[in-house]
């Protein structure tokens, strides 16, 4: 099945997809190495990051759960943070349900390689064949490279004793920042994230570790505000209103 | 982190992923609920980035780490390649620590 799908495609499309997939895998491999190294250097046994990469396979939640545990939080708080981050995978699953095929084993396999990256690659393609190829190529290569990188990271983490002097502790927050940036183009989400971050940092000295991050969700109240959904240029005039003296015409629909 | 925590996180994550392919024929996600998880994820990620950049335990982490993360964030906002962003965070922090900044 997969072979025919590849043969049907335009070779130029295929080359572009393969090139982009390789670049994404390289970028994520760097994150994977820093994930494995930071987890092990922080005192976790090497099987924890390796098992997480294999079974959870969702970078953001792995980083989140690990950083909660490394900050001294309880496993329950770590799992809660990871689970909340992964709720976005539910709409992803609905968005790419057509590319994972009809057989039960392709569905089960496809579900596991549903990530930010593979969904983005699939949705960028217009035709079903290229969508399928992009999804599977990205998903499978990412699974292999992410797990290989995590193993390399755990080895690096055991060899390098003083990871602080290499600045490795700054890579986690940097990655999480970079992951969140595209969603922050929306003004209300930006306000929610800003409020949440200030709340979490302010409560860190008083609350037990792991809880301050969850209090940040209070910032989501901004989403109900009457602000525009997308950023609007400042110079735009207020909305035009129908003059009072004109009789309303027939309803449009 | 106990093995049960990893197992629970893995199981719930897989259930989230399987929901789409399994229930697509039966119902659809309302448009209002489609954007909320992405926003919630961004809020959590930014809060995690802020706390792990600024705090260590219950106190301040020192200036080197937030400086490195800020440099990386500026690069990311200018759409620099991802590997460069990650490496910048580590290098800036390491150089500041080498210069004696805590």
C-alpha cells in the first residue's frame, strides 16, 4: 500500500517533503539530546527518559513532566502537566483521521506518531497521496530520531557531571518558549500566557513544586474577554455603524 | 519519577491520540473547543518556561539562565532555525557562568 502511494506522487513533491522532514528531525534530535541529558544529569535513572520517549512520544509533555519532577514536584503534578499539554492531540487526531487508513493496525500505529510536526506536515499537503506520505514519513522518521537522540542524551548526561557549566539547564525553557511562540500570535492567548506566567512565578516561593505551573491556567480566563481573536493593527478605526436615519433594508438571509 | 507515572502519562496520551481515528464517524469536535487545547498548551508552556528559567527550588535561579533563555527567545521570535535557538540558550548561559555570573 505504502509503495503505491509513493510511486503515484510527483517526485518534486517527494523531494521537498523528504528534505523538510530531515530538517525537522535534526532540530528535534537536538532537543531530544538535551532532554535525555538534562533528565539524567538532574538525577533521574536513564530508563525514565528512554521509556518516556518510546511510550509517550510527545516532546512538550515529556519536557514538562520532567521539569516538574526535577523542580521537586510530585509525580501527580508532573502527570497532570503532561496530560494537560497533550489535550491538543485530540483535535489533531480528528484532523488527520483520514490519512491513517482503514486497517486497525495502521490506525493504532498512526495514532502513536500523531505529533505537532507530523500533523503540520500532513495538513500542508493538498492531495490525499502526498498527505499520507508526508504524515507517515514525518511521523516514523521523527519517532526513530527522537528515540535515538534521547538515548544519546542519557549517555551524554551520565558522562558530563557538571551540566550547569555547559548551560544545559537553559535549553528546556528555551525549547518550551520556541514551541509556544506560534500560538502566541493571537492577542488573547498572549494575554493569557503572560498572566499565567506571572502568576506561576509569583506563587513559586509559597506553593509546593509543580502546582504553580498549573495555576497558570487561570490566565485562560482572558479567552472569554471581548478582545479580538486575532491581532488587529492599532490604526484601524472603530467599527462602522449604520446611520440612524436610514431605514433598515430587507434582511440578508 | 515512578514507572506508574510514566505509564499513566503514556496511556492517557495514547487515548487522546486515538480519539480522532476511533470516533470520527460518530461525532465532530465543536469549533469553539478546537482552539482551546492549543491555547491551554501555550499558556502551560510559557508558564513552565518562565518558572524553569527564573526559579530554582523556591528561590531565584540567578541571572545567567534567564539571560540565555531571553537571547534564545529573541532569536525564536525572529524565526531563527530551531537548532540555533537551543544552542544559543546553552552558549549564552555557559559564557555568562564562565564570566562569573551565577
